[in-house]
C-alpha cells in the first residue's frame, strides 16, 4: 500500500519515518506542486498536514482510500469530495495536545512580558535603554483570570499548569464539564471576565469569525488574546483595530486568517503582538505519536479493520 506524505520532512524525521514497519512511503515537499501532482495517481493513502487538499487533488488520485490528517483540524480537506468517493478521512486527536498547550502558555507569557520587543531591543544593543513608560505594560500571568474557549485535550493539559501558577480559570464549551478545572461560563461571560482569552476550538461554519468586533468589544480593556487553534476563528481586521486602539493589550498568535501570512500584514507592525508560524503542534514528540497512529491506520486499512479516529 503506497502512502504519500505531503510535507517537508527534516533529516531526523525522515530517518524515523523510514523505520515505520510495513509502509511504502513517499515524502513530497508541500512546496513542490509538480512532484505532488505526479505522486497522486499512485497513492492509496495521503498523510495530510497543512497545504489544503482540494477536490482537484482528490480527483487526481484514483486509488486513494484514506486521507489521514496529521493533526486534528480537517478544515483544509475537501470533505465533500472525499465522501463522494467513499474515501475515509481520519484525524489524530490528542497527539499534539501537549505541544500546543505548551506553546499556548509560551504565547501568554510572551505577550504579557513583551518578549518580542525585548528580544529585538537587546539584539540591537538597546536592551538596557528602555522607555520608563514600558514598565506599565509588563504583567505576570499569576493572579490573572484566564478564559479557555473550548475544553478538550489541550485545555485539560494547560489548565492545571495555569492553576499552579496562580491563575483563576474560566472555560466555555458546548456544555459544562464536571472534570474541568475552573468555572463554566457562557462565551459572553468568559470574554467579559477574562484577562487572557485562549482559543481551543475547531474552525467550522458555526465557529468561523466567532471572535469578531462584537466579541472583542466585550473583552476587558487591556486583555490578551491567544490563538493556537485556527486563524479563521478571529476577525483579523477587528483584532488589529483593537490592538491599535489599546482596547486589547496584546495578542499571541500561532494561526492566521490566511497562511502563509503576507509579510506586509498589519499585525506584524504592532509592538504588542507575539507570533509564530502555525508551529504549536510541531515537536518530535508530536511526530512520534502522530505517525505511529497514522501507520496503524494504514495497517488497518490494508487488513479491512475499523480505522482509528475516523471523522468522515
């Protein structure tokens, strides 16, 4: 069974992938469209990462039986095209949870402590010549109210760490969760009470644009928004306006409305924004957990067994 991984694998990852048992694996860079197009007709399974997998791609793969998302969100896969062909779509819930939880914490701290500013100033030889007014925009995370939008695997790992740092925790989800650390609120209530709001929900037609101008207006003045989920959850123009006006104190972002992000995006001109390029999930631990399950699903597909984490 031929498997196509559409991703730029570094040397260490490529070496580990080569040891997966029973996998006839081709690795094609997500920047090499010609090689990807050439490989599609032979693929029985595609291991999909970030570059959208379109109906045109699926049509060009007549042998395709499985699309395995390396991650959780399947918004970059044309699910209707897959369903029309009877192609299974699976994801990997929980495999990147620890990595994403850790980066969410990093972005919270980076935004509150203005790490981007201090890094650039120190490298420029100006680290010890800071304007006194900057002192009034540096904050500790401990003692603040953190609102978690969604309460799946990532918030479940993040919440105890935040509690240990002395944060007051709120969360919102489709329904209250007895096992959750923190107090349940509606989204409106969470936005109004939280000093830091961290997003942990999938992007769907119902959640797209959830954090719009109205939602941002309900947030506390000086609050921080952290997004390691999906860029489409946030109205990016409204976010820029709120950061410029000072209504929001800062933002920590790993995901954006359009990816890759245009270098001229106005977010990058703002001193109160900390950014990373959709890498919250990317650690060697995530890779090892993810590809072990992906390989198991290929084995199950070949054996006619039920697939793990099938979503379509």
